[in-house]
C-alpha cells in the first residue's frame, strides 16, 4: 500500500496545540477547531484551501464538540459553559444560535438519515432540532443527570447515555421507547450501524443492526441489543493491555479495541465466541488513536476492512480481513517533535485517512484512490491521482499489458468526479464544476464543462442548465446528460449551436426523461428514455435514424463500436437484450438467471458481433465475464449464444456444438479487477490491488464510468477470455512450422471455440493444421470429425461455401452435391429450409419454406415426411393435383389405425372426380385406392358392395385379401364368390357349403374331385332333405355305407332293392 500525502495544514493556521477536525459526509469540507483559537472554526476544501474562518458569538469559550449533518452543509457546535448551540449554514454563510433554556449542552449528534439534531444537556434533558423546519422540541426529564454520550441508528432511533447509569432508546420525536440500567455510567457509545452508514445498498436491503457498544470504564465495554435494550455481554480483557483508547465496529459486527499498551484486539459480538479474543496484534508500544474502515462489496462480504492505529510517531494501517499480522502500511510523522495524535479518522469510504498532531498540524493521506475509468475504442483514461488523469492506447499488438504504451498525464485544477473520453478530447469534472480535456471529458455535480484537446491543448468552456451526470465525446461533438433527463449536443469546434433532446414540444417531450446514453465513434448517439424508447441519433445530421419501443424502461445502453448496429440494453426487470438497428430485430434475451446480476457490457473492438457481460460471481465477491456472440444469420434466425471456455460437442449430435456448455466456465476476474476493453478476445482489466479485495464500484449503467475504489491508480493488464483461450497460441503454432507436436485435444477445443464464435474460415484453417490419422487407425475425435463439426456449424450459420469445403475435406460427396445446388441461393428463409432438409429437421424446414413464400417446397417436405394431414390442408391451395395422392395416403394411415370409416371417406375423396391426366401414375393410384376402398367396405359391413368392387378390380392380391376379411366377418358365401373368381373352386365350394348356399355350390361340385368336399356337400344336402342329391354326392365321395342307409330308410329314399344291388356289386368288387 502506497500512502501519499494530500494535504498538510500547518501551525500558521492554528497556532500551537492540537487541532480537532471533522470531515463532512462526502469529505468535500474539513472543519477544524484549534486549541490555540478554540472559538474559531476554520473550514477547508478537500485540497486544503481555506474557504471559511467562522468566529463564534462567544469568543471566550472553547468549542467542546461539533458535527456535520447528513447534507454536509450544516455544522453544529457547542461550547464549554455556553447555553446555546451554534448552527453554521455553509451555503448561506450564516451562523444561527439555538437557546437551550439556560442549560449547558453536553452532547450533540445528527440523525444519520434525517435532518434531526439531538442535543443533550447537563441536566439530563433532550432537545430535538429539525434543520429543515428550524423547529426545536424540548423533552424534559429524559435522564436524571448529565447526558454524556449518544448515537443515532439507521432506523432513526436515538440512543442516549447519562451519568444516571441509564441508556435510553427514543424515536425521532424524542419519545422514550425503552431503557436499561448499567452498573457504571456510560462514557462513550458506538452503534453497529456505523459499519454500513452511507452504504445505500446495504440499507435498502434491510441489513441494519440492533447492537450497541457502551464504554463504562477504562477497560470494559457493554454490548447491548437495542430491540429489547438487553445486555448481551460484558467485554473485558487482560488488565495488562491497559486502558481502552478507542474502539469501534467493523465487518460482520465485530469489535476492534485499541489499548494504551499498543495492543489491538478483535472480538465477535455473536455466536459462541462472543467477547473472546479471535485476533490480536501490537503494532506500537503505546496507542494514541484508533480508526476503523469497512467497505461492503456489492458482490457480498467486505472489500476493505482496515484499522488505522497511531502510536510511536507513526500511523499504521492494518488489514483485518484475514485477521493476521503483516499486512500493514505506515505513515511517519515523527518529524513533529513530541507530536501526539488525538484525532484519527477515515473519510470518503476509506479513500483518505486524516489525523492531527498535538503540535498543531493536520495531515491527510490518500489510502484508496477513487478509480474512475472511461474507454472510447482502444483509448482508456483513468484517474491516476486526485488531480491527474492518465490517457493511454491499449490492446495494440505490441502493448498487450499496457505498460509499454505511451501514457499521457493531464493535470486538473480540481479533483474530477467523472471522466469522458473521445478520439481527440478528454473531459474531467468535480463536485463544483466539469472540466473537459480534448477528447477527454470529466464532470461531476456542477454545470460548467471545460474541454481540452489532446492535440493542441486548447481548452473551451461550456455551461449547462443543470447538474451534469455524464459526458460522451466523439471526434467533433459532445453530448452531455444532465439531471433533468435532457441531453445537450454541441460541436467541439466552437459552434455555439446546442441541440436539446428531447426537444421541447416534440413527440418525445411531455415529461419523458433520458435515462442513459452512449456515443459511437461514427457520431451515432444511442440513448434510452423513460418512455421505454431506444433511439439511435445521428449527431452530425441532428436527427434520429432509428427508434424502438420496448415493453419496459431501458436503464442502460451498450452500443457496439460499429455505429451501434448492435445495441445491448438492460431494462427495468434486469433483462439484457440485443437490438439490431439495421434489421430492427430484437434478439433473444441473455439468461440473467444463469449469468447472475449484470453489472455492464463490453463489445469486442475488433469483432462487432461479440460482447462480454460482466456479472457478479455466485460464490465470491468478484466479477465473472460471460462471452456472447450474435448470429445475424443462422438456421434459427437472429440469435445470441453463449461461448464459454468449457464448450464441447453435443452428446446428442456428435457433429454439433453444445451451446448450453458455453454457459459454463466464464472468465473469472481477481478481487478488485474491472474490465475496461475487449479486442480479439483479449480482455483488458484494471487491477485494484487484489490483496485488498476492493469494492467493485460498478452499476448497471456503465462499467468504466462509475467510480470504483482502490488504493492507488490501477495497472492495466491483458489476458485471454475463457471463450478465446488458446486461439492466439494456435495461430502462432500455425505460422511456426517447427512448433513441435500438436496437442489434438487443445486444438479441438480451439476449433470448437472458433466455430462457436462464427469465425469459420479460421476454424477451418486450424483444423487443416491437425494431422490426419493413418488409414489403419480410427479417426474418432480426429481431423475428419472436427471437419464434420465445422461443416455442421457452417450449415447452422448459412455459410454454404464453407460447409462445402468442410464436407469435401471429410469425403461426404452426397452433402457436397446437395450444397452445390444452393450456392447461388440468396433468399435466407429458402436457404434455411433447404439446409434444414439436409439436417433432417423436417418440421423446421417446412416453417422456413412457408416464411419464404415457397409452399410447394413445404408441401414436398410434408409429403416426403409423410405428414399427410398437414399436406392435405396445404395442397388444397397450393397444388390440387396432389390431393388425390395425399387423400390416398391419409386413408392408408387411417386404415392402419383402424379408423375404417374415416379411411373409407378419404379413399372416396382420392378417387372422386379425379382428372387422370393430372394424376401422376394414375393407374397405380386407382388400383391402390380401389383396393383400400374394398377393404374398408368390408370392415364397415358393406359386404356386397365390397365383393362387387373386388370382382370388378379382379386383382389377385385384392381378391385374396378381401376374401380373408369376409371369411373373418363370417360372410362365407361372398368370400366363396371371391375365391371362385380367383379359380380356387375347392375353397369356394367349402365356403358355399359352410354358408348352406347350395345353389352357388352345385355348379362347382362337378368341377371338383376332392372326396371330402363331396361328402361335406352330401351331408349338407341330407340335412336339408335332398336325399337323392345327397346319395349322388355320397357316391362321388365313395361313402357307400351312407348311400345304403339312405336307400333302406323308409323316411328317406326307401329303395331296399337298390340297396341290395349296391351291396352285391360292392361285394363283388
């Protein structure tokens, strides 16, 4: 840690003796009361220039206590033995006095969140003064004796301690809520809320404490829980430590106690270790003063935990984050003979440390520089000292780390609060005014801007109607965003004309405010409004060129460096989306649930389609960088995809990339690092001294613009994004023929990263550098597989030529032939359709053809994919000639499902009123339809029409099939007809006989010789009473016994003589 002196206020201001001081809330004013002139208040600015010498009304009584309010403009003072309180209004240079009803004020404290001043008196009464209304309220009898100490909480509660040994808790009106009695009178008091005082993020999240620490003796502290005003613990350590010099809260509600012996002790205030030593060190032989600094990190935890101790003629700053010795920095002040520090404090959230010396000097040192960065293209400007801006060009091939780049240092008259950068100018400004330095602009809370040219050093000045919040600079123009929500645009070349956006009386006026803005190098101003609009504005022509209305308010805009053709923006719901201003298409949003809380966006300066999202890490107080690439043309249309270091092949389709894996392995920065620029995958970050775990001072609006805290000006360093890791080394290997063996796994990852980034030609070249395996070896995971992956990704990105090269390299002649036909095709939806056909994505291909206005191609795919129901609806309007064929296939599908009635209707539609000349292969079509129609008629119970249709068709397979169906339906006679038509007379006879259709069977009996059929026929005739015909059939079947039985039976033929003749004849035989 390098501690640099900022100011030294010497004895000539104060005379000899100690000087008591107080910084206001933003450390812009320092009030000092010297012991030699105790009735005067000296007020200095942050640079040590005196602004006020305020003599108090009572010139004889010394000031005993003084405090600034939360605005930093009102100073309250009490004097020993004086019954009034002095209130000095800095802005008005006015001193007023408050009458305390003839009681000496013994204590004062301002509310940390409001305008109330608490005044405690020597008789135990309390006065509440409101600085806004100038009203006073006396609360008599608050305590029985002198009020000695007190403190406000962030909840607006007032704690007071008195010599009556009582600690009371009151509201802002002074009404007592609770109180508790201690064994000894309280001497001093500290609330744990002081840890997060001034930290709005913690306050908004409800991170408020309910603990208070009260000193009641030389070496003992009492811990109170203010909700119930109960004593939690008494903290008292070894007597050898001596008396307590000072104490305070830090970190996660821990106490740090400094003892006169030089010992510093840390103890927790909750858990099992409450009141126990968890860390101690002895930075000095004796201790004069102690001050603590806790800076919460927006990513969680604390980025800074410091203890400053004074003793042995020096100030030491100890890092308490790890509670270990050895992390300290020192300020020596032993040049002041016999000097003792009695007042030591951190200010500006730990940026500066200020202390007095008893000889009459006040010192202030820079501990942490407010690190402000602004980038424009490859130019970076940052605050390198409180009054110095450094400008450098980064990410040049010879200046990867930025250390060898030429750095231009520009001095500022006052401390800047914001910085702006342009191609030729720099701007910097302070709380009082805005200073702009040619193509460097900086500003703060003021209205005046100074522009300084880096080329000729010329300075110009401009005054604006309201406080300046941001400055954007191009080569010739400046755009200034003021708190009123308006942008003021003017030339940097001296033209007085100013354009105000939104213009008064315009459509966009009427209460609409501009929320954020960014200027591109092409003089395109991109801004968002409270009316949910995203506007691209041509600064040179002074007119809007593109307007888009979103569903939510847009809080931050991030245009790329190519005129804002792509603009990422963050809306009120925290969703990051990308808008294409050329095609006016809003791309798919970035999944913020998986990325984390988004802090900003950086576009790659060399690749306008690649951007990096900075987001809070999930488990650490650091930033993670997630790389995304915009595909303007792809099979899925315009889209945004993640590319991470862990990108891999898809487990489903081995020749494609698993983009879900691109969300894994983001680029993780070290503690305190902020990204400032990206070029060709090289991320340039500023290092805020990692050991300090500094606060990442980023907002959703700007990355480089918003102030972040650090100990000293950060160094720029460059490294590869995880998404681009290894690409540079792979390219160097390609150019070096003697680079040694190739790491195939690493080259495979590089090829996939390049392909995912859309850099297909480079991926192809890198893949060619991988040696192909021997013919006898399997090439799994080798060059051919990578070529297939490149080809597939080229198809995904509609790069037909590259896909042909890659497929040809891996020997896929069929796909090369298919793609050759698409080389001249320029219609994107049509190309998407054909390429999806190539990949087998039939439904998506249909949708693409429909978007392209090519329904015939869509119909082709439907038919090829057997999507007959969909094809039927489309063919009605597109190609009615296909309807009969489609109806036929629909019917066949319904028939397979058992929906015979639906199939019957479809078959009828397929053959109804069909122009045979317009039906391809009409004969086959009609044959298939009639066959299906016959089958469905059978299943639907229309047996006779089915049999007639089968006889008309007269095709063997149809006859056989329908005959079988009719048999299963027990329509034996009709089945017999079909068998008879087939010439299968025996089967026909069998079915006729089974159905007792003797008339049909009789003509066929003479044509069959099978005895079994004749006997079957005879039995059927006998059963019906046709005995003569039965006897004739028994004879043909060779059943003589049955014939004799019929002849001798009186009820049948009754011819015994003939029976005897048959018997003799048979016996003779």
